[in-house]
C-alpha cells in the first residue's frame, strides 16, 4: 500500500504544481489585461493630441505667410551646401593681409563696409595711393589681384574713385570694388 500512498502524494504534488502554474498564468493574464487597458488609454490620449496638433497645423497652413515660409524652407534646403563661411573667411583674410602689409602713412588702406550676396560682392574703402588697389610692388599684390585669386568671383572691377582731401598728407581716394559671384558661391 505504500505505493498507492506514494502515487497519491505524487499526484497531489503534480496537482499543486499545475495549480500553481495555473494561478500564475491567471495572474499574468489579469496583469496583461490591466496593462492593456492602460496602453489603450495612452494610445487614445496620444491620438487626441495628434488630432489637436493636426488641426492647429491646418489652421496655421491657412495663414497668409505660410507659403512664403515654405518657399524659404525649400531655399534653405537647396542651398545647404554653400560654403559661405569659407568665402567670408577668405575675404577677411585678404583684408587682414592687406592691412598688415604696410601701416605707414604713405600707403594706407581702410575698408568702410561691404555687402555679400549670392550674386554679388560690393566693397567700399579708402586708400592713400591708388597703386594699392592694383599692385604695391613687384612682390606684393594689390586688392584686385588678391580678389582675382578667389575662384568663386568673376568680373572684379573698380569703376569709380572719389578724391577726398587736398593736402598731401590727408589725401585719400574713396573706391567701390564690385565682383560677381559665380554659381552662387558653390
């Protein structure tokens, strides 16, 4: 009879393990059901926010400046590869180099302002001697020669000069240098 009692004990243990597994699965199922309700609640909340934002966007798209904003955004994306910072740095290096060559009263150059766009560069300045604009000496290049070395500029010219002051020490020439930018500076 010991074997029947042992078999009954084995069945009881198997039943307990099966019952424990069943209760565990039942608890897991209840947990998943409850968490599913929370997930569905979060999804509904996010969908509500998305529909609100979509309505705001549609309202924004009807505003008068929206088409202009989209046009500017498209232009910015198309012109993203332009190395303008390199070009401005190259121009500033020319200015610094020219200013550093000779700071004496006999040969002096001053830049008042300049404009840079995708089509054109315009530079205003003053010089004490017009040769500074073309060539100072056999070893030193002038302003126009330095600008001609830049591969993104074309048709560099100084069309007008204006003499300012009559006395030899105070005489200056005002000039405006213009240049066309090739291929939008790319």
